C-alpha cells in the first residue's frame, strides 16, 4: 500500500526546494529528530534517503523538505497532492540524543539542512533547553521555515552568502562569535558536508581562543539499504575506525569524522547521476511533446 501526499508546498520561487506532508501513521508514531526514511517512488524507482523534518502523531503524518537535484528528487517534485509514494521505510537511524543540558544548545542548519534541525530543536526545547538557531542559505530565496523556528527558539540568527537577508557571510562566523562569548553545551550542525566540516574544525578546540564544544553532525553519505548491509554509507573516522552512517548515525560526533575522505567518496557517482538526470529530462520532454501533438486523441 502506498503513502498518500497530503500537501506539497514549494519553498522557493525556482521550485527547487519543496515541503511534502505524507500520510504514514505508523512511521509518525515512532519518528523523532535524527531519524530518516528510505523512499521508492514507484516500481522502477531507486531507493533514496530523506530526513524526517517534522511529524504529527495525532494526524499520522510526516513532513520532509527536499531539494530537487537529480532524477529521483525531480520525479518526487512532480507528484501532486493525492498521489502516492510506493515505498516508505522508516524511521531509520539513531534518534537524536535529547536531554537537559546545563548551557544553551546551538543548532546550525545550512541549505536544505535547515529542515532536519527543526525536530531536534523542538525536542530540545521540550526538554527544557535554551536553544539558539543559526540558519544559513546562499541567498534570501533559499531560506525557509524562519517563522517555525521563531515559535520554538530563544534566538534565531540568519546568514546569507550574498547578504540578501540577515547577516552577510557564513554560519561559522556567527557560531564563532557565540561560542567565544558564552558557555555552550552542544552544537548540532546539519547541512552540506563542507559546512559541517568547517563547523567541526571550528569547535574541535584547535583554533586559538575558541573553546572546544561537543558537536554533532548529520552525515548525508550515499545510502542504499539503510540497514547496515550494503556498505554504501561507510565513512572513516579520524581515530582510524570505520562506521556506517545508516546504523551508527546519521548523527555522529563531528570531531571524529574524516570529512575529506567522505567528500571524495560522495562524489564517486556524479557523472552517472548527471547522465541519469539528463535522460529523465529528455524522456519528460518527449512525453510532453507527444501529449501536445496528440491532444484530444484517444488511445
Ligand atoms: C541520511 C540522509 C538524509 C537525507 N535527507 C535529505 C533531506 O531531508 N532532503 C534532501 O533534499 N536531501 C536529503 N538527502 C540527500 C538525498 O538523499 C539526495 O539528494 C537524493 O538521494 C538525490 O537523488 P537524485 O536521484 O535526485 O539525485 P542524483 O542525481 O542521484 O544524486 C545527486 C546527489 O545526491 C546524493 N545522492 C544520490 N543518491 C543518493 C543516495 N542513495 N543516498 C544518499 N545521497 C544520495 C549525492 O550527493 C549525489 O551527488 C539525505 C541523504 C542522506 C544520506
Ligand atoms: S546504507 Fe547500506 S550499509 Fe548503510
């Protein structure tokens, strides 16, 4: 049985980022911040992971925020309210470690990674923590959900690379100001690998005058089965260990991740992915042309 799309909202004018609310009562009962799902749109589709960005246990729904960057995410963006996703497996991965910390927690969300920090922020607030949110985007159009964070957070700071909204610059500039000005118990960073790498480098105690702050990052490695069997999500740790993001994470200790190795691993399929997207777009254009030319015909 498929999972019905209850709502679809594009979050930017370019329609490259969208929010999907999906009926999935059993998953909604168990989902928490830190969990992810594996989707397969139809019988020909590949399996791909998306993070739980919100859940509503009463209504039996889960929310995901997706950036359409390749074949599967572009195909997902084309589904309409009322249509179904064939397979939805989850919640997978470890739940975020939620407890009452003595000092504030800073959550850093970059790009589409803004969405998965939301459930963790909500749960940390419910546990009695003071939470400071840093939201980073390339430009104002790519920023979303500020109003959702305003409701639950003690402070929300926005940065954009081009300064079109909030502070001009990177999330790490604001983070450095915060962790050097007051005691912070924990940093949680979710976003592009390169952003998480620089957050971890900032907070690992190696920079003069900047204190070490425990830092969790969420690893968006290549995933296939999501259950520890295929090895696709393997990553190296700086202490020499090897872990699997799907079962040991995706939230892991940022100070022990070999980001350079992971950045290389994640770019292995770039060429194949580009070819697949271009074939998919060509197929869509051909189908649209066929429908246009044969409008009114019955088959
Ligand atoms: C735990 C986890 C949670 C994620 N959560 C989100 C999310 O909430 N929202 C969101 O927009 N994206 C999320 N991603 C990334 C998302 O899975 C990829 O964007 C998606 O798989 C791309 O598929 P595609 O066919 O559209 O693009 P492709 O052209 O196939 O790939 C584009 C890029 O997406 C990544 N990717 C491709 N296949 C996979 C795969 N099987 N597993 C992981 N990454 C892949 C690679 O970096 C690749 O270069 C998450 C990834 C992981 C591992
Ligand atoms: S996705 Fe296969 S081992 Fe993690």
